[in-house]
């Protein structure tokens, strides 16, 4: 039996402004399991990012509850929540959000200092090892503006990994990358997942979606369907693409 990492119950999200209410998430029930590479798909505006932020506690929900390993996040103070986000979750976004005046190495190490994962020396060593593992060691002393998009994203993944997160949340991490950098980053994520890292990723891209073993489809703020697949194997990528593509067509994606 897989362990449940995140349990979302009746998640509702309504935006209020100018006297009107817009309901984005409509009573969503969803569990996210350990070791899975879970994907969220759906049309633009379906609520994918909103759901990701609701499940990660980055954004307050207006109804329902979210628990992480049995601890209710909706009941935590802003401070406790910030601590959880810094030490238990890792985040990767479309734009890397690396700090522009820090080198790749400093960006990764800084996240370790914030997470207080060890002594400064231990943190620097870990940052170095992670940058090596992500294949960007040679660019470690450059600023984000002086590396390619793929290198910057790999450094951002190293930053997300430094606190040994229970779960990585990724919102279209390949959305701003060209084809070859996309494949590099996807290979990296597949590799992390193979080594036990749980990942929850929003994507528009079929090539990214096939990396997952569990695909959720969101429509108008509701979970419409899901698809389970065996773990990713590059040798069967074409078959997998056909299967996912057929599933998406059946949902009129
Ligand atoms: N702060 C906000 N106030 C009002 N409406 C919002 C706010 N944030 C998001 N929305 C609306 O909520 C809906 C869902 O947004 P969300 O960003 O979750 O969609 P998405 O599925 O991630 O779309 P995309 O694929 O384009 O990134 C959209 O219609 C969006 O305009
Ligand atoms: Mg989005």
C-alpha cells in the first residue's frame, strides 16, 4: 500500500473581487501518494495551478481541508506553514525564480540555510553534490542570467531538492524551455522519481505528461478523470504517448 502524502478533501477556492465571486475549484477530493510522479492536466484556466498551490499550502483555500502526512495544513499558522514549505516541500516553476544576483551554487546553498539542514559546511557540500548530480557543476559560479534556460532549470531543481523534500511541486517546469532542454529536464525529473522522489507536476505538454505514472485531468475546477500507468520507461515512450494522447482525446483536451 502506498503512503498518502497529501489528502485534499472538498477543496474549494473562490476569488472575490468587485463584488463578484468566481469559483475556481469546486469541491475537489484528491490524494497524492508517496513515490508517485503525479501529473495534473487540463485546459488553460481549468484551475491546475490553483489546485497545485492549494495542495502545497502556498495559497489559502476557501473551503475544505488539506493534510500532509496526516497534519492538517489548513490549521497551521502562517509561520508554521512557511516552515513546512521550506523544509518539507520543494518548488519548481516555469520561470526558475532563481535570485538573479546570486550564483547557481549560492542559490542552491541559500535554500539549505533557510531549511537549516546542517552546518554551513555540510550545506555547501550538499549544494555542490546536487549541482553535480543535475549536471550543472561547471556552471556553478555563474549568475542565472549567464546560463542557458535548461541549466537554470536544473539548478532550480537542485535548489528544490536540497532539503530532501517529501514532495516536489512543479508548475510547468518545461514551459519556457526548447525541445532539447525540455527532454534534459524531464530526464532529470524521471531519474529523481526512479530514485524515490515523489513529484506533483502541472503540464500542458504531452511529452512531459508521459513521464507520470498517475495522470489527473481537471476541467472547470473539477477532477474529471484519471489514468494510471506503469513507471516511465524510455523504451516504451512511443506507446505511452499514444495511450496518453488517446486518453486526452477522449476527454476532448
Ligand atoms: N487571483 C485571482 N483572482 C481571480 N481569478 C483568478 C485569480 N487567479 C486565477 N484566477 C482564475 O482562475 C482560473 C484558473 O486559474 P489557474 O491559474 O489555476 O489555471 P490553469 O489551469 O493553471 O491555467 P494555465 O494552463 O493557463 O496555467 C482562471 O480563469 C484564472 O483567470
Ligand atoms: Mg497554470
